């Protein structure tokens, strides 16, 4: 027998179709050894609509290919978790400027050259895109 069920798991609702084996009438035959029954087949689960996630702050950026000399570009899309420099600060090549998080991994952005930070174009919590300008070093 096939049954359609609505199942809720961790707040998500799914419509599923399951096959339930039909019960037989008892007989005088000895009971079979206990074993786990086969898993019922499950057909396409359709999650119910969930509310959209809250919007994260974004910082406008230049499209890729339009960076100026001294711009430190974002290596990948992610969220800014730390900004370690401020405008006017002197940095050396290799200094840690910004930390990004993407897919639960941290990526550090380092100064490609020595100089003075002329602008910080991102903030903690901002969602950034690949090739977006994060910092400008003069």
C-alpha cells in the first residue's frame, strides 16, 4: 500500500510517498527470525518554503578589471571577519590586512607591497565579491 505523508524535520516540512507493506493474518507457522525491515522507498521530497535569510551589509565595489595601482583585491567571495588596518597606517609587504570567511574557512589577505594605507573600502560583516577592492595602499 502506498501512502503520502507530510513530515517535518528540524522545522522543514517535506511531502513524501512511502510504501507500507500489507500485514498478513497470523498462521501456525513458526515466527521468522527478527531482522530489520527494508527501508521504505522515498520519492522526491519537496521542502516547504522558508523565510529568506537576513541581508548582510554590502560595500559597493568596482567591477573586476578596473582596479588602480595600489588596490588590494579580494581573492574570493565571502564575508569580512576582520579588518586589521586603518587609513593612514604604514604597512610592510606581507602584513595581514583583512580576514575573509568563505565555506567556514578563513582566508587572510596580505599587503602585496609596502606603503601607507590610503583607504579601507570594506568593514567587518560585509559580504564581498572576488576582485572587489578591499584596501588601497599608496
